């Protein structure tokens, strides 16, 4: 059984430096894998045809790929690539892509093993290991909420992108105050920066990008995810308790419930952004 010290969990969440983020994901990523039966770590984009975790996660990857116009490019940098499942998914549909998976978490980078035309680089979002104007796409699929300062990542993306390149983000955001009175338990269990939509857009635009497309999809992310967990909790709990204590599952359940409530109250949302120079 995976042992997690509640004090460590609290400190990782409060400090949220790069080492803390690595510790959080090493400790908690298997919860997502147990709950979904797959290796994607995103919340998913749910609809009538995509009403299970893996299907919803793949749907988010597909919608993201369409926004990024992956059918028209060859060189892609996936920053905060997780277990590399999105990159592997994209390569199935776009065989001409060369994808560079960037992650500060070496354990996650080494998880999938060698992949054709996917290069794994252990690096930070603040220091992307590419020359100026050398890539066509920079992608951050549900990862840039962890990058701080966010502005460093945006400036690095600008530096390495070609003049016709695109920066595409999928990021959970707040719409109003992220105070504890609004977020409740999420203030502590939403283990990332609580960037507001206005803050994200201001940094992107002030760095020299133009936002050409924006989609707020929170109601198709948080609400159905929470409903799925509630409807299937006993089965999911059985899987999770094979490796984790009841404490972890209870915190997860409470957080998911609060996530749905915060979404319905307009406190949080989830945005897809397409940006060009």
C-alpha cells in the first residue's frame, strides 16, 4: 500500500515548488490511473459519446489537437507531458509529428519506455532546451497551472516558436476570488497555482501573443467527472483502496464534489486557448 504522510501532502500543496509538484505527482498519479484504468492524467472533455474517463480524456486530446492544428506541422513541444500518454495518442493520428516531451519529473518521463519519434527531455518549463524560432507548436495540456512564474513559460514559448507557430493551452482557472471561502477544500487539494482567467490572458497578451481562440469548457469537465465518480464510487473505491488508505479516497471524493459545486457557482472553469505571435 502506498503510504502518504498527510503533513507532507499539506506542505507540498502549500509550497508548490518544482520538487513539491514532482512529489505530488509521484504520490498521487497512480490514483488517477487506478480510477481510469489508463495513463492519461487530464480531467477529460465529457459528452454523450464520451462518458467514461478514458474516452473523455482522449476526447480532450482530440479537441486540443484540432485547435493546435497538429495535422499541419511536424515539430511539437509538449510541456508538462505527464506519463506521455497524450503524445503517444497524437502520434497514432499524426505519424509525421516529432514530439518532444518536456517534464521536470524524470520518473514520469521514463514511464512509457522508448517511443518512435517521441523524445523525452528532463527540463523545466522556465528553461526550454531549444534554440530560438525552432519549433512549430508549444502545447501545455492541463499542465501550465503548475508553472510558476507562468510568465517565464510564456516568454520561453515565444522564444522557441517560429513566426507562424502556435501556443496552445488547456488550463483549469478561477473566474473570481480563489479565497478559502470560495474554494473550500480545493484551496488545499487543488495542488497547483490558482491562476485567474484574466491573469492568464493578460500575461499571454503582454508577452506578445494574440489569443485567436478561447473556449470555456468547465461544465463539460468538472460536472460530469464528479457525476461519474459519485455513480461509480464503490467500484472506484475498491480499486483505489488496493494501494491507498481510506483517507486518500475520502479527500479525493470531497474534492471532486467541491469541484463540481465551484464550477456550478462560477468560481472555477477550464479554458482552451489558441495563441499566435
